C-alpha cells in the first residue's frame, strides 16, 4: 500500500481533521488533532486495510512553541509504516496548565513504558494511564522535566555559546 493510499483511507475516515506533516525519513506522516487521537489510533489498529498492529516507538518532542507526541506505527501484516503527530500547548499558556493526552496503552500495551518515560521527562500527563508510577527518575524527583528546553536543574551543564 502506498503512502497516498494510507493517507486517503485515514483522511476519508476523519475529514478535515487530518493534515499531512513532515517527519524526516518517515512517510506517510500525518498531524492529528489532540481531541481525536484516540479514535484515529483505534481506527488504524483495528482497520483490516491498515492493520497497524505494532507501536514501534512513541516519542515526546519539545519545540520552541509547543510539545509534540509522535506515534511511529508498523503493520507487520502489510509491511507498511505510519507516523502520527499530535501538538500540545506548553504549560503556562492560557490554553494549558498541564499538557494532557489520552493513553494509547489500551490499544498497544507497549505504549505503557513509552508514556511513563514521556510523562517524567517532558511533563505530559497521559489520561487514564493504568500505571503512572515513575519509571526512570527517583520517586522524590521534584526538579522539573529534564528533556524540556527550559530545564535547568542542579545537574544541568550549559554548553558555551559558539
């Protein structure tokens, strides 16, 4: 199945809610609105045509003006791939006190640890997550989120400007 066919199937199911995006070396890549991400994830995993049965990777990204969650999906049956990206407002903006998104762990069990890592390191809360305990940082950690651009904890070493 081509990237155009995959994009069309998803866009037809969610008209006006999906737009193409660019993620280096990963096509097709689509940007999805936060409010429907769970519906889209369920659809692409349950659809017989698409059958994205593997969450290859789930990553958080801190952009200058927003946070992003990127789902890298694979269909083992059909041998095709898909990247889905969701933008979230940063904390402190009028739209957001804590960035939140629904958990995908009920669709792919492997999302569990990815989401726990993102929650700790980026401060994004995954709603309805079955096990939100810390995964990497000590339980008493209160120094912020180490993968955020604005983090400056006690172990932070600022590199010299060039």
